[in-house]
C-alpha cells in the first residue's frame, strides 16, 4: 500500500520516511505492537506540553482535584479523535491535510490551513514560554534571554537531518520518561489524599456555573485535544509499512489504536499528576491563587518539606518544552505539504514557526514580566480549543465517507460519539466567548 520501505537514514519528515518501518505480518502480537509503537508517543507529547502545565496548576490550586474529571474526559476525547485520524491515514494513504485538499475548494483549504497554522503557533508560544521559564528557574537566566535562547532549538532539528524516524521516536521517549519519572517522585513526596483524588474524577457542576472554572476547563480541553495533532497522526502512522489488502490495513488500524490508547493514557497520568500535585501542595495548604508555574516552583520545596522537589519540577518542565519541538515541526511539515503542496526542509519550517512564536512571547514577557507568563500560557490553550472544530469537522466527515474509506469507514457508533463531542466542544467554546465578552 505504501510502497517499498525507504532507507533508515532518511530525514525525519514524514513524507520522506513513508513505509520506513516494516510490520512483520507473521510475528507474535507483542513484536508487532513494538514495531507499531511510536506514532502514538509522538502525538502524546503534545498532551503534556507547558500549556497543559499552566491550566492544570491553576485548576489544581484554585479548585483542588475537582476538575480532574475534565482531564479524564479530555483525554478520552483525544483518544477517540486520534483513533479516527490514524484510521484515515491507514485506510486511505492520505493524511488529513491531503484529504482536505482533494475534497474542498481552494478558499476552504486556505482557511483550514490558516486555522491549523494558528494552532501550531499558539502551541509553540507555550513551548517557548515553558522552555524559557525552565531555563530561568534552573539557571537564573532572565526570561527575555530564555525566550531568545529557544530560537536555538532549530539546531536540534538540524542535527537530526539524516536520522531515521525511529531515532526521533527514541529521543521523544527519553524526554517523556524524564517527565513521567519526575512527576512520579513528586507525587510520592507530596502524598495526596487519595479519596479526594478519586472523587475528583466524578463529574461535577463547578465548570458550568463558575466562569473561571469554565475557562480553565476549556483551557484543559484545548491543551489536551490539539487540532494539529490530528493532522500529524494521520501522517506519521504511514511511516509503518503495511502489507496490501483490507485485512492487513484493518489489523494495522487495530494495533495503531492500541499504541494510541497506551500513549495517551501515559499523557493522562502526567496531566492528572500535575493537577494532583497542585491540589495537594497548594490548594490543601491554603495557597489557592497559584496561577504561575514559577510560583509553583518556588513554593514546592517549603511546602513539600524536601529539597529537590522544585528541581525535579524544573527538569520536567524543560523536558516538556523540548519534547514538543519535534512534533510541532513535523506537524507543520504535514500541514504545509498537505494543504499547499509546499515542501521545505524541516529546519526551515522549524525556524519559521519559532520566529512567529518568539514575537508574541517576547513582547508579552517584555510588557508583563513574569506575571504575564501564566495568562499567556492559558490563553494559548484557549486558542487551541477554538481551533478544534476546524479540524474535527473534516475528520468526522471523511471517516464516514465510504467512497473514500471503503469498508474501513469508522463504525456508526464511533462517528456518533465524535459528532457529540464536536457539539460539546462548540458549546463550551461559545459559553467561554460569551463570558469573555460579558466580562
């Protein structure tokens, strides 16, 4: 279906490594799962970037564990949407951007492209701010200098030129493991009240009658279900070489769905850990206005009573910002090639995205100082939520199109769940915009 595998030394942009990882059809299940594993992990790093930190920390400090159910619901929604994205890619050999280009008129495609680019830039603003903040907290570098230093991450992308896609996945795995281990240790140090944590996963009405809780809930949603990740996932699953035939593609969809669910469950645990950490260390000790990541960093050691808690926090933040660098670059390539049929080297794409993110990040830090980082991070995630419908609508339409998908079209129940989710996202966005305009 995808042609012959390319060499293992191909550049890491998806269009140049299509079919580069062969899935042996006769191997045991665990070996096939290991070969399939990777795309879900790359997607999952976008679900634990610095934007998630800002919304989760503020939600935990203000409301304790009460909004944990929003983290869970957002993660389940992400699993559903990412499963639909990978189904489209494996069933058709097209990513979402390419499928949109074939289906819609040029003006519509340009609009969808602009919305996707806006989402990537909003996400990159969060990465810039998170990385700059980590450098500031760990090494005493000023925030403005930290923002400027983030431009150098283009060199990391340049250094990966000629690397295979599996090497990129291995690097991301190392960064994700760093984040996970840091938070596991911090949770053990804090010692949460587990009955309260479990109660937080039960849906409550707080987000529906408290405007601030609603804004944070929408921010959590936008930080979790990222629109550009849908374009990304539909493309990078095609780095796996699948035998021709409907049965082989159906099996590839099944295995890739396992990969996605496992990877996004890890992201769910990280996001829940951030919120639980804030609820246990801050809210439970009367600090209910911790809205800044740097404030959380400085409060951790005295509240937890253990030197090094803040160091772990800072290291995890640095790993979080850097891990998202790779996925943002690849997503940008997918969107440009798919919508515009424009292909540029990965490092140039990275430089362009980072330049567009540096301007608002640097201006915000220059004007507002440290106090502006938190609001800018939360605001970037709200922007992502507002862009979601522009990616979900075509994804659902195409997954239900039997002319495009054949017998691999998504089941009716799955599509119905997707349309319900889209309606809920639109309602939440509308409520948020109404509150913002009224306030």
